[in-house]
């Protein structure tokens, strides 16, 4: 598994989509032997705050943009077989 303190990883698809909407780009997507995916994002000074907003249900995003980001990320998953 890819490990680096400069990157944040999550298996939470909804969090990954939310991070995309806040301007973060996936650095890498990995699948393990159980087909579970890990999404890697480059850390910056604002990432932890965005994650806190997400888990507090305070992150506000456009619903259409969220749906489009879900479709985009699902398509990206197809290429990480």
C-alpha cells in the first residue's frame, strides 16, 4: 500500500467525492485484494478543516456538482482494476 505523510487516504467514497468538490484531486486510487478502494489526496493546510466540515455535516456542496463528481470518480474506479 502507498504510504506517505504528504498524502491523506480514505476508503470513504462520499468523502472522496466531497474532497473533489473542494478542489482536491486524487493523487492515486488503490484497490486491495477485497476490491476495497483507497483514495489518496495531497495534503495542504486546509485539508483537515474540509474533513472536519464533512464529518460534522457542515460541508455545503452543490447537489448537481456532487452527482457529477460521483460519476467522475466511479468512472476513475473502472480504470483501477
